[in-house]
C-alpha cells in the first residue's frame, strides 16, 4: 500500500501527530503486511517509519498492529529494536510511527559470514531479553497445530506428501509436546525472518514484534531455521551446532515437528485477504522444515 492509498483522514492524523507535513513516502518492499509500510521524509528533513492498516484491508492485521503497540511501547531502551514514537487506533485504522533505522535487509541468498554474524547477534539479544523485561504470555499452543489440524481434515491431509501422510498420527503426537518443550522466560520475537531484520553499521536491528511471547532462548533460532535454509543459508545441523544454547534432543524434535506442521498445513490453505504471496512463501519454507523433521525423527 502506498501513502496515497491510505484514507485522507488517517494521513491527516499522522501529520498532526508528527507536527509537520509528509514530503516523501517511500514504500518498503518485502514482508507480508497488507497495509502501509513507508519510510517518510518530513518537511524539516526528519525521517520516520510509518505502518498503518485498516480492517477493510485484512481483518487480522489491525489486531497484530495493536499487539505490536503493546509490545514495542514497553521494550526498554538500549535494545537493537526500533523505538516506537507514536501510535493511534481509531477503531478501524491502526497506526504506528517508529524511528527510521538506517540500514538494509540481509542480502539473499544468505552469505555464510553474514548469517553467522546475525546468529551471534540474535543470541546476544536473547541474552538481553532473559528474563523478559516485559510481561507477556507464554507461547500459545494454537500457534502451531498443523499436524493435528491435518489429522482432523482428511480431505486436506490427502494432499500432503506420502511420508507425512503415513506418519500423521505420530507427527501430531510430537507436535502436541511443543509448548512444554519450548517453555522458558526469554522474550521471544516469534517470527524471525530475513525481512524482519535490518543490518546497520552498528549491528542487527530486529523489527516487527506482534508475535512476542515467552519461551526458551533457543526457540527463536529454531523457528527461523527453515527460512534460513530456504534462502541459501547453512544446514539446520550447522546452525544448531553453533547455537549458544543446546536444547534437549526431544525438545528440539517437538519444536521442529510444530514448525514443520505449521508450514505444511498453512501452505495448503487459501491466501488470506490482501496477502497473495504468503502461501507460496510458506510452501518454500515447508520443504526444508519437513526435511529437517524427517532427518531428526529417523535419526
């Protein structure tokens, strides 16, 4: 969505809050938000980053923005996250204004040196977020219930690969263990991907926090592995071998089962309103997630 596509009354509220007119608004490619995501230049030369979405675009997106306001507005200073400057919710359109971070998303496919730098800095962030500096709920089981959903939907399950179909009950049982396996007191991002990272001269800045929850410090890395592999990064075994924390093998198996089930199931669903590319991205991530799961459970 471009700045001009946002309703005029929403744009006017943003400019009033900022105290000056918007002169330039450059839409940011990448990610899956169906709303506005722009780097804004103001009359004084100041720059900010603006996100906004209305319920008419996608019914879930405003709820996620409200959740991000609740999280980002309470994160302490000193963390490598953008500072929330202002937010607004008129009951339909939800707006967030962040400081503009000068940087770029990681170049893809992943270069080994870039990934290892990112992995180390994400571990530093997990250290800084243990224990969680804010009060949030633990990881919710409903986040990942793909295998159990497929077991309850035979018509959909008929479309999955033969190995998954033959092992569906076993996979659903492994998946059911994931929240206990992932329990902890670290504030997790919950949706780490290359497009939620900004590389700066000072390090890695992590953006988009609506899925934040409590869990074990290694969980964010494990959840990110399929996208790293899908985008040319190291293998799951290499990534986890260099992880700062070593989960119990059965705990990791449960989390890998959960994330693989999520992508396999989600990739079969119709695209959500306003996000036509999401299912293809999930299909791309399902392949390495499923390969990782088969490798672990057949080891």
